[in-house]
């Protein structure tokens, strides 16, 4: 089990990034959340199997079709920050 927080920069708001991230996370069995930040980034908390979180990270590098990811930052997170499912806020 691992936990990671991602900050996604680029054209990531208004392009169904959070909803698409939720679909990806749920399909991988990852819990956590995706939420818009006031500075235009999307924050994603991912908790799950190491390989599942890594697969989600690979998806986050590109996002959905209309997104443009310019930068992806990953930092360690605490597993206890995630709820029982993957949510969007």
C-alpha cells in the first residue's frame, strides 16, 4: 500500500480532468480524491496498491483528451487522508 499526492499543472480545469481521474482511479482500485485548486492546478490524492498508484500517475501525465498537462509533481502522502472511495471535490 502506498499514498501519493499529485499536483497537475496545465489545461486541467474545465476539461473533465477530475471526473476522468475518478474513473481511472476507481478502475484501478485506488481511493482518494481529485480537486481543483484556486491557482488552476488539480490536486490528486491516491492511496492503493503500489502498481495501481503508479498506473494512475502515468495516466495523470496526459489526462483526458482535451487536457494538456505541462507539469506533474508527486509528493508523499498519508494513507489516512483518503476516504473509503475516490471522490471529486
